[in-house]
C-alpha cells in the first residue's frame, strides 16, 4: 500500500537530507525553562501531573540565568535566534516572571510562555509586555462546558477567553491558541473554530492526547484511531477556508497528510534544535520527554558541554528501528520513530500515528 504521492516522496527525500545536515550542526533554536511544577488548575490530560501545591520547589531564577550567561550566551553567535519559552506547571503562579523576562530581554533573547490564562489579568499582561514578552500560547480545550470539565475549574474558560481577547487587542506579541482534541470535544471543533475566530484568533494549533502523566488515568479521552482522519481533514478544511490558520502539532509523522496539515514536513526537533532546563536542573529536550532520556543536570555538568556532546540518542535514532512497530515499517525512513515524547521509559512507542491512520505499513 502506497500512502505517499510522488510529490510527497520527493519533498520528504529533500527534507531528509536537510534534516541529516541539521543533526550534525544541531543549532540551539528553542530553549524551554520548566520554571515550576505548581499549577492553578488540575487538568485531566496533564502530561506532568502538576499540582496546586507541588513538593518540588521552583527553580531559582538566578540558577537559570547563570546558565544563560555562563554556558549559552558565549557559544551562541546570535541570541536573537534562540527563543526561550517559559513553561510549567503554570508559569504565572510565579511572581517573578516579569523580572526573568526583563533579564532575558536585556540579554537580547526573545522569550515567550505557555499559559492556561487563569492568572493573565490585564494588569499582568501589561507588565509582561513591558518586560519584552515576544510570544504566547494560550490553552483552550473546547467550548465552555468541555473546557471547564477538562480543566477542573468553572472559571477556566472565561479566563482563557479573557487572555485570548487581551492578545487579540495588541500587535506586540506573536500568539496562538492550543487545543487538545479529545473524545469529548471532537464533535464540536467547527463550533470552537467559529468561537475562536470571533474572539480574534487567527492561528490555532491542535494536538491529540498521548497516554502519559495524568492522561494515562483517563484512557477514555483518547480519540479512537479511526477518528484521527476526521481531525486532520478538519484542519485541511480550516486551511482552505483561510479564516483561521490551523495546524497539527509536532505529534508524529502523518503519511499522506504530510504537507497538508502543517507549514512544514514532520520532523522531531528534540535534541537537534530544541533543549530544556527542567525544574530539578535536568537537561532535556521537550519538557514532556521521559526521564530516561535526560542528558545531564545544570547543577552537575555544563549545559553547553551536554548540548554539544550529549543527545546522541536524539540525533541518531537508528536504535528506534529495533523497536516495534518501527522494525518493519517502510515509513521509518521519514518518520525516524516518531516524537521522543512518545517513547516510554523502556523505549517503546506509546502511540504511532501511522498505525492509527493506516494500520501496519509493511
């Protein structure tokens, strides 16, 4: 069974060559700082199982800025090309985000954050903008009843919409809305699209749940395999409609949908151009990747040494070819085993998009 057109194969072959070159260069382009594990919500799909009162203390801002000053800035030719994303938990539970943002801005790093919007008051937003905020993503997981149910707070929808309207009212910050498609909200995506458009949203990222963290306790939230086509077809419809620029997040390789639901062909940039400093100092890539794949710790090693000499399991993914279902899959050449965040502690793939869409490709 051929799931790729000739044009797609040609594009994927070219992209594969570029990707191999990028692995050798591994330029740092995004750095996540997991500044806290505290959160003001208790979302059913949280991959980190964050809590309102987290036992792990927040990382002192001075520790993170030391890494920036001593271990990253001396090695980065142009700081403007490294986007620092502050994540959590919920970053806005910290009172010093503006101070950290200002420090990054003064060092000429663009910075942004991911937020649930609950604590993003107009006053707080004004302070963040004054500190040089460059980008922001707001999470909204459905219409009011569905979002509040998912987030476990009856005010979460209204506050997320307030955050969206604040962002829509200005032009300084590049922003989008991120939606987790699940078995409860999938039937209302067209209505949600219309609501977002009316609120001023023009960029919308959609992703699906993977079974990790708290989401593992709610398997009923995972959409059935046969409905993933519906999500991707809906994104194509949105892109043709052109009112909202919708895209599917970097969840995995999508076969015949490649080039149709994203602005780029799939590749997992974790450990290639994306790194993170986690709450305990661990050095990783995307913050949702399992602990087995951590590469070091800022309290024990130099970040740049780890970035330059570590991450081999990210940059050479041939080991994934020995695992199922990758060992006999013809798409491995382009997929390279899917996203690192979808590998469990034993290296097994928790979720394969190709299998969901097409069954086994032999």
